[in-house]
C-alpha cells in the first residue's frame, strides 16, 4: 500500500454563510481556539506526515500564499514538525478563478496529485479530539486502502450547527470502518432528520486518483460542481467507506457551529486555568 503524502486543501470559497461573523474577512482566517482555521488545518496535515500540500485559493485570497509560505519557512512556527532544520512540507498554490464548487476546485489539482492517493479535508471541519480527524482516517486507510470519508453520530440537539448535507446510511465492516450505503443530497438550511441521532459525513476523506475521473459526473447544482454526486457514484459502485470518528465535531463554516467551537475552546481554557489555580500555579 502506498503511503499518503499528498493533500488538497480547498480554500477558495466565498464563505457567504459566515458574513454575519466574518464581516468580509476570509473565513479561513477566522480565529478558533487562538488560531486561524487555515493554520489549524495546515498543522494537522503536517503532524500527520503529509509532505506535499496543494492549497486552492481564489484570486482575492492569493495573499494567503505569502502567509502560509512564511509559516512553513519559520522554524519557530513549526518547530515540532521540522526535521533537522529542513522545511516541513512543500506548498503549491492553485488559483480557482471562479467559485465553481468543491469538485471543480479539486479538479485543478489533478496534475499535482498524479497517480497517487490523496487527503482532501475542508479547513472549516474541526474535530476536537486527542487524535486528529486526518490521523484517524489515515490509521484506518493504512489497513484498508479504499476511498474513505469521516463520519460521526450527530445528535438532534446539535443539528442546527451543521449544513443540511451528507446524512448517511452505513453498515459495519470492521468498526470504526463502515460501508456507506446512502448519502443525502445537498439542501439549504441546517440538518433535518427523524430520530435522536444520525450518521453524518464530515467534510474530508482519503481518495485514490480515480476520484478525478468521476468529476465530470458532478452535475451542476446552483451553478457549481459539488462533490456530493461523486460520493453518490462511489456508493453506487459499492466503493465508498466511512470511518466513525472519535471526538467532538464542529462545522466552522456555519455561524452556529463556529460559535459552538468558540464556546468549547473557551471552556477548555477556563478549565485549564482553574486546574492551574487549584495546583497553586
């Protein structure tokens, strides 16, 4: 099995849902837990041993190239990921001239990916856990090298924090690995479902290069090429699997989800402060 060394990070979206919070600031630069979400995503990839990363950006976000490249060059910023003073990773920036959807953005990275498996994780998907979202996927992928997405059990009480897409039907294979049997279409608003909880896809996965052959099947939805039809075609072929994630998921591209994450990190910080005070520090 080939080790996953390449990753694609889409960061060219307009972030329209977040305008009430961002005030026009690119959502990838919004702070969560003391760091911009794009920095959190980059750190996660580096910590997982990803050494070649393509970042998809819009013309208005090309400044992100200097920001992230500077961090990679700065040994202090990534000291825990550097080896003998060498650069932690190679970054490639690919411009998506128009916001034509996730599938279109990813299609621009085909030459970069080549004939290799690659990770595809949205920077606004945050999993609060001892083991990161990508690390959990990679662990399972190392045993079962199949097209794999992450998913979690969404409780009804948190449904308003997530976009209304990616509700799943799954069957166990070798838990935490499941076969995905159905994935819902992308709809407006937040999640609506029956019952008290539901399996829901988290925005990220590991795919083989065959992903690119399916992009023409991504029928336009609202003028964009979405990745949902790609996943649905993989399901039709019996070739999409899911890893049940351990941790607390947050959709940082949704105002309610972003505020929930902010409250979570605030409570963690407060808990550490109280613990320090109790220990006389």
